[in-house]
């Protein structure tokens, strides 16, 4: 057997010896989440469960998790769930693992809306639907639509809708195709928000294997020659479908901040704001759309 005694104390020691690439805090969190899910105990019960005897199948479960982590598989995919802005979602290789900086983007959106306002929001390149579900959970009066191209990701969104009991609309569409927006009524959305693909292909050589080997490349990478392709198309259509003074929120690549400001200014957006994440990197933008009605022209 790979541990001396079949209890969680030994499991924690095994994680420490076999997974030195993770911090103590990360390892402790993983063991806690795994134990709660596998052993069906509460958080408070877990604190008193170090000496609880584990079955052989339980021990093999923890062993398998360690092997998968050693092969760089994301922990969120292994456990099958992820907490995003207080919402528990299903997570697997059909969509990106939600990142902390995306939570910061969601927080910005939520704080820009009064909780009793009835607004219409579109989440583009939705992936697992993490942004859409977090917004709906915290702004129950807001109507949220999620636009996504991948059939597998859409399936995950639908599963997450049932998993969370949160109702959002799902639109299968390619954001790069102008016809994808034709079912929407112009100038009706209050907010568009997106975390689109933005990593140039040339950056693959510096990416971690847990990203390259286990997350969908279509949600990550763009051609080196056109790194802003998604932003340009999203912004062009946002001008047509956002209300006057409607807001466009974007997660961006820190290497293209200047280009993004130039792009949005060239398209007539105003009140453009750039924000840094908790790591001090410029990763988020907000801009407002303005348009002239026929009476104003």
C-alpha cells in the first residue's frame, strides 16, 4: 500500500511528498475538497476526520488523483467542479477552467448594476457559462444570454443550468460571423461581456502543460497576425446592439492594452477604462457605446 495507515493524515503526507509543485495551501484545499466529495462529509466534519479509516477503494481514489495531478491535469477537471464567484459549476475539458481574473471582471460588472434593475446582458464566448451564471446568481432580475459556438461547451452550459438551477438563455453562434447577431433586436442590450480567445499561437511555447493538454485550444488561441480579431468583431456588433451608453466589458491580454484602447476609440466608444487585476496586470476593460438616433442626426 502507498501509505502506512489508511487515514487522511497519511493522505495529506502522501500529497506533500508526491506533489511538491503545489503549495501547502493548495494541497490542503485539494485534500479537503476531495474528502468532502468522496467521503460525503461536511466542512466541519472534515476537521475531525484525520483518523477516520478509509476503505481500499477510497485510498485508490486518492492515488488516482495524485497520478492525474502529476500528469498536469487541472484539479478542477479531476474533481469535476469549480467554485466561481460563489457559484459551484461543473468543470471538465469541454471548456476553460474559470480564472480568478475573470471573477474580477464579473465583480466589476456586478458592481456597475443595481440589484433591482431589470437589464439585458449578453455573455459572448461563454465557455462553461461561468460569467453568465455568476451574473444571474448575483443579479436575479437581470436577463442573461450566453453565446457560444462549441457544441460541447453548450452541453456543459446546459448541464450547469440544471446543476445551479439558474436560468440563462443559450445562443449557438460564431461571434466572428455578423449574421450570428441577426436574431437580436438592435440597441436593446444594456451590457455585453466577453472573455474571448486572445492568446497568440506563438505564446504556446511558454504555456503550462495543464493548459495545453487539457483545455480547448479554440477557447484560448488566435493567429499571431490578428490577435484582436474577436475584440474587433465583438465591438463592431456591440455598437449595433447595445443601448445608448450601454457597457462593453472585456477580459484582455496585458500585452495589447494600447491596441485595445485604439480599437475602441476608433469605433467611437467613450469612457474607456482599463483596470488591473490583483496581480497588477492590466487585464480588464470597460467602454460605453453611443449612437445618434435619426432625430439627432
